[in-house]
C-alpha cells in the first residue's frame, strides 16, 4: 500500500481530475495534498464529496510530516509539459526517497535529471501511461468465466471510470468480488494495476484489452471495465472499439452527459440514446453479442429537478434502467442491471445477415 | 527514383506479398530479385501477371550487376525475425552502398551491427513501418477539397491496396490526377511515402490518417486511400476505424474475398455484403456520412465461371456495381463508381436519432 502526497499546486479545484479520483476511490491513502491556495484547510472543507480529511500543504517539505511513501502528480498540465516550478518539488521528493507516480504524456523516465536523481536515491519513477509489451488479440477473452461489463459512452470525460467504480462498490456491498479494470492513467493509479490502452500501438490495443480481462479473471467474480472515448469520437473511437472487441464484454453500461450536445472539441453531434445503443450493440453483434443493460447519466451540471427530468426522459426513450450513480448512489442502478448481467452469457444475437 | 534489388530467397512464390506488390505497382523499378530457386529465369516466367522481366539471381553479389540503388526485404518472415542467412546478404548490400528498405516489425535501426555498417558506408536504413510523430486528429480532413475514397473490407489481406492501385490506374487513364494514399508498409514501398497506421499509438492513429489525406490533397485531384483490416476483425478493426474517421472519406469501395467464411485466424464469421455495407455506412453516418459506391471482389481462388457467378450474386444482393478489378481490369468498376464520387460531396445523411 502506498501513502500518497499529491502534487497539484494552484490547480486542485479546476484541473486535478487525477487527484480527485485517487483521493475518492484509491485504496491507497492520500495523506496530504500540495496546494498552497488552501494551506491550513482539509480536502473535505473544499470538496466535501471526496470524503477525505487529508490536509493541504504548501510544499513537499511540509508534506513529509505526514509520512508519505509516494509523490503523485495530480494534474494534467496543458500540453503535457511539467511547469518549471514543479521540477524542484519532484527533485525534493526523490531526495526524500518518495516513489514518483505520473500519468503525464511527458515521461519522467525520459528526463535525464529525474532519472539521475532517482538512481542516486534508489527511487522508482512510475510512468503510469507507459504500456507493457502485449501480444495480439488471441480470442482467449471469449473464454473468461466471470461476466464482463464494459462502460461505453457518448464522449470522453463523461464519467465512465467513476460509474464503474461506483458499481464496484455496490457489488461489493452485495457480497460479490468485483474486479474493476483500469484502462487509463487515473484508473491505474486508483487500482494499482492496468494498462493505458490509448498509448498502445494500434495493432495491439485489442490485445492489451484482452490481457486486462484475463488478469481480472484472477481478481474477482464480476469484471467491470472502465471505458474510453466514445464510438463516434473522431479521435478516440478506435480506442473505444479496442475495448469493445478486446474485452469481449457480455454486457454494456452506457454513460452519457446529457448536457453536452456535441463531441468535446469537435463539430460532431452527440448521438441520441437510441443511436448510441444501436451503434454499440450492432458492432458487438458482428463479433460477440452484448446488450446495453442500463444507462448512467452524469447530471453534475443540472439542478436536482432537472436531473430527475433527464433521467425520466432517458428511461422513456430507451425503456432501460437509468440513474446518476454519483448523485443518487449506485445501488438502484446496480440492482436493476445485476440480474441481467449475472443470469448468463446469452444477452444478444450474433448478426451476419 | 530507386532501383530495387529484392531479397526473397526461397520464399518468392509463397510468402513475398511485399515483393509482388512492389514489382507490379511501384514506380521505382525492380532490377533483379534474389531467389536462388529460380536463378536464370525472369519474374515473368514464374508470375506472368507481375508484368516484369527482372531476372532472378542467387545473391547480392550477382544482383549488383544490374546497378540497384536499394535492397528491399521482400518477404515477411514468420515471427518477424530475420533469418540468420539473410544478415550476410544485407551486410553485403550495405557494403555496396545500397539503401536498405524493410517493412519488418524487427527494425533495422535497432540492430547494432546494421547500424554500425550503415554508418561506416554512409547508407540509409529505411524502416518503412516506423511512423512519424503526428498530432491528434483535428478535423482539418473535413476541409480537404478533392473527393476522398477509402477501401474497406471484409477482412485483412483481401486486396484493398491492389484495388485502390488498380482504380488509380483507371483514373489516370481517364485524365485524372489520382493520389494513392498508402497506409501500410507495402503501399509505402510502392508509393514512396505514407504511414503504417497500424504502428501508430492508438490515440494518434486517426491523426495519422488525417495527415495522409492532407498530404494527398497536394498530390492529386482524387484521393484513393488503401484500407486496413475489417470492421469486425477482433484485432485490427480499431485500425479500420482510425482510417474511417481519420481520412473522413466521401465514398467507400467495399473489398471482399467471397471464398472466406470467417475472419482469418478467428472464429468470427465473415459479414454478408449487406451487413458490411450497413455497418460501415452506419459508423460514417455518426461523424461524416459516406456511402459504399461499389464492390471489388477478390475471386483469385475461383474458376472464371464461378467468379462471374459470385459477381452476379453480389450485384443482386446489393444493387451496386461489382467486379474483380485484378481479373477483369479496373475500367468497368471505375466508370460505374466515378460519377458518384465526382458529382459532389453529399453522399449520405448524418444520423443522430
């Protein structure tokens, strides 16, 4: 188990999705957060829903009082380059023999100064995004025994990881042994294993997804895979398809932010619920059939009454169970979809005609 | 312009798809082929359809008589490792100052002995598969002016590259300036440019496809993109989708081997013509609409009468123009699809509902 000191100076509120995910969901404890803007306060004072009493501090030096074992880069700076001011903090952490954990595109292990310092102090630099070598997809995923559930979405950054973490929690409360499968850097930091599938060479991305469900089979009796991208995302849809085919899911959970009308950063309209379901199910039907069993809405931007209205509208349009599992808890959606997931593996028909 | 000496000892007939493609289609001339099994004969004696009088020789030393400028590895050895016997030939070619051109997964530039020799003799080692750094998909492909046509298929290795090269030939004969866009190693060797999209990191594969059509816009008035994989190929479909979204095609040509009933190496059935058309068009409709305008069948394994029957059956099933452009020439199919391709850009409707 790690004890994390999280680095997120002047960015904790706005640009620290990784920090928030790790604080809220990781089994590893966050002992302090470097954010001078809130020094003296605790995480709960600023973001109550993260359920953490970790203190904010102003520097690595101050954070060391809380006995961390690792420094985690908690933000994703625009362009992927590390702010110059952060280098000194990272070097201070290395000198204090903390492991450094980073999900940045710019790799710690490509930085000669960090590599030298890490060698001197016997410290590991963990670039979470660097994938291992994986074989081509083999079809072994088709023989995995526990049910495999994949989150698919209307776009990237709509909450697919959070939905699967919340459903894992509900499954655990009901006595199952869920294996959450991380497919991106924050998920990997939370679970302590996984592969950032978006960094794998295209030919091998379904093979990476397959390796993840083969590993998950050893870890639990219900496999819940974090999704990536969206099936009509012009840049990231191939990663979505790598998971859809490579994980060989038995069932899908659709995650939608109903307040977005187009794919983030592109002039491509968001698909309707029905078009999303049709598109995902039609693709699965060409390889291994799987059905969308429920819909998780991200209603963060809506009032509570507007959230209920959006949930009702999605229910009417699709006839499926719908809920916001962050806002209203995961139990209702889990109980609605679990029978379908657990009853057996024939949830759709293969289509060739 | 290069003059190729092609290395394919004891594998020319069975396992030299790259050699065949380069001999038949590259503008660069093949001056000789190293294949001791046929020494004394010419390519035309063994494979008449390659239309080449290049002689077979037994070694690099013999091949040098024909004044090559480059040695091209013409086969794909199983497992990607270079047979030990070939190393000596490659070193002999480097010593003779030939450029070395390779599409192998094992990179020449990772091999210390080859790198040292190349440095000593001032020779370039061109690993065709290594992609350049490319940006994320931006949407600039949507503004490319010439019509963009993408080959899509029922599986990999059904002839998508050959179909687009044949259609390029027909377009040229009719006075157009077609730009053939290579997306895999053999296509790159034939055209002298391109990106092996299957080697690009997943997040950037659509960006690579976009860079290719942006480059093609400078090269011609009709863009014909070599396809990859197949949309229900469990391992390679994400590369297919990277081209489908990243190239932003206006029209699709469907390439099918009707004699295969399942995806090569997998227990996944081949889709029917109608299911293939529906699946490809449905995906395009979610981002930028495009229609399948014609079907190219690969009837190599069929008798001539069986080939005609297969073509007729595909026509009846789909109502589209169908032909085998290798067996019967590309003119008929080109003339049938060109009006649709050239008449304008609105070939389908975006679907969101």
